[in-house]
C-alpha cells in the first residue's frame, strides 16, 4: 500500500472512533506526556491499534493518541512521538503529523525535552522556539513529493507562527511564568552531543539542542499548518557543567516542571 493510502486508512480508522474534529494537535515530548491526563472526555487509542502507525520505543513516551477537549479547544494529542534514531525512516517519523492534519487540525503545538546551550538557561526553564537549525542533513520531504499535500519546495522563513508565539508569551506573563526564547538545533541522536559539538552549536546560534521536533515542523510547514514550539530545558548540554548526561535526568526535570508546563499550554489553548 502506498503512503497516501496508508494515511487515508489511518485517518478513516480514527474517524470511526469519534465524531469530533480536532482543531489543535499536540505532540508531547519526553516526560511531558502527563498533559494528556488533563484532556476532558478523552478517547484514547493505542498506536499499536492504529493501522500503519509506528510504535514508540522510548522511556517516558506512552505511545497513544488522545482526542478530547483541553482549554476549551478540541485537541488530538500524541503521548509519545517517533524519532529518527529509533530506526524509522523520516516519512514514518512524521506519519502521525500527516494523519493529525488529515483529521482537521489547523494549529500544531510541539514540545520536547532539550539540552540548554545558552549558558543563561537553567534546567527547568521553558523556551519558546523561534526558529530551528537542521544539523542532520536529513529531511522528511526528500523523495517523492505528494502534490495533494503541499509544494515541492517549502518556505521555512516563518516555520514557527508569530501570532502563536505572542499568545504564548502573554500566557507566560499572565501566569507569572518566565519564558525563554531561542533557536532549537536538531541532532539525530541517540548519543548526546559532545562538548565540541555544543561549542559549534552555540557558534551557529543555537540556544538548545535535541533529537526531535524539526521533521514534524517541516511537514507542518509543507501542509500550511501553524506551529508553536516549546522546549523544556531538562539539562545543560555537554561540556557546560562538566558532568555526564543521563536520560533519567531528562525525565526527572520534565516531571519537576510538569505543573508549570501544563498550566502554560492550557492557557495558550484558551487564547488561540
């Protein structure tokens, strides 16, 4: 079965489970999946039950879709995403984003756990992503273009929507949550970056580094979907504090800030 028909099959299956049309998609990164528990009147679908969906293999990712209401909006949330380092082709990594767009979303909020490159950052900070650097040499749009979905060549000048960023900043102010702003740099992983790579990232203008998000944003741009990106700075990147990096620290810091993160996203949803 070709890619477009696989998408249609997945969309048809999810539509058979609910009559609601979500307007906002949420991608919940490592340790941030607890926001899914706040969704009202939830319809939960395991990835393994959705035709053609990949399976999430990362600790801290539940691996399910949740449809319902959050912040007075109809949403569809991914509790757990897919990563290039898991061995999936990028077309599979972004497949759920394509499906969510096919279900009707107009806005996409992507979240992630990231390493802080900006030395003014601290673990637990939340950063609005204003732009990104794709340092992998990979792109989910390489190969056949699906003209029904979007153009062959995609403008990435405003991949992150200015209006959504303004809403997020105001939500932070209203809640008394201090927000950072910066550039996210995508590395493939699964290794954490070396101190030399972090020095390079800083020189190139990166504020934070991570192993996800950018492919999802690229396909959203391909299909004309407005994107807001939020990084949870879970640790300082390699070489800054001269200590080893561990995934357990990523999860631990994410859980520490989950209440702040959840309040922020819900306030943003109320104002979109």
